[in-house]
């Protein structure tokens, strides 16, 4: 499996991967937003490819204080091969390289497989409550 940076042309294939993984379309998943995120966070938006096909993703951002992970996903047909773990470790290494000291992510309630995955690679649950507000409606 090849790990490479996200390309501007990957949007449709990436969104198809996310839908196959049960990730609903969210604000910021459009091509322009993905390109902006990748431009602001060079080397932190990556995909895993098998035979030229995107089978996994991990997007990260760093604000100078904390890192955030988004849309870590592996196609159901490619799971249990360590692909997501490789992507996460790649992101962690790259974030360390730019001075990031802590990495955060969100797991939706009821996603027991995701909770087990994150705990299995050394992440722990914080006692926080997430707040959100949509600023732009399409």
C-alpha cells in the first residue's frame, strides 16, 4: 500500500470512500474546503492507495497548539490489515516534526469499533463535551 498526500483531484473518490465507511457528508468535505485544508496543513492530509485506488484516509490539522485528526477511514474491504494504523502513525510523526505536542479527535457516540481502534493504538478518552455551530449554510 502506498501512502501519499491528498490531491485536488481526489475529492469524489474520497467522498465515496467515506460513504462506504458510513461517514455522512459534512460541511468542509467539498473540494474547495479539502484543498484549503491541505494547503494550510502540508503533508497532513493523506490517503492510502492499493492498486491506484484510495482505500483509506486521514486528514489532520495543526493550529500551532494542538493537532486534530479527521476522517480516519479504511474501506470495509481493506480493513484488518493495519492500514489505518499506518496512516495515523504517519500523521503523528509528521505532527511531531512541526512541534505538535498533543493530538485530538472526535468519535461519535455508538461507534464502538472506532473506540476500540483508538484505545488499541494508545489514545484515551477525555472528559469533554463538544460544542458546534454551523457558520455557513449551503
